[in-house]
C-alpha cells in the first residue's frame, strides 16, 4: 500500500476541501453549546461555584468528550 504526500500552499485547505469549513463550524457550535450547558449545570449544582475557576480549568483537549459522546 502506497501513500502519496503532496505539499500545498498555506491557506488553501478551504479551497481544496470545502467540507473542512462546515465540519469545523459544526464542531465549534456543538462544543460551545455543550460547554455552556455544562457550565449551567455546574453553576446550579455547586453553591461555591466560581466562574473564574471554571474557565481556568476549561480545556478543549480535556473536554473533547463533551462533543464526542453527544
């Protein structure tokens, strides 16, 4: 099995692969929705909730399960 690799010019991916834009937009929307939903649940369930601490701990790599398991 052979795999071909080609170099492309910077910023040409959206032109070559238009689906990327839609996929990225959908991911961002779902991630934002789920993060804010999780934020509301955290605020309602914890009396000592700190928004500053919540955002400090927020990490897209750590929180990717919010999108993957939806």
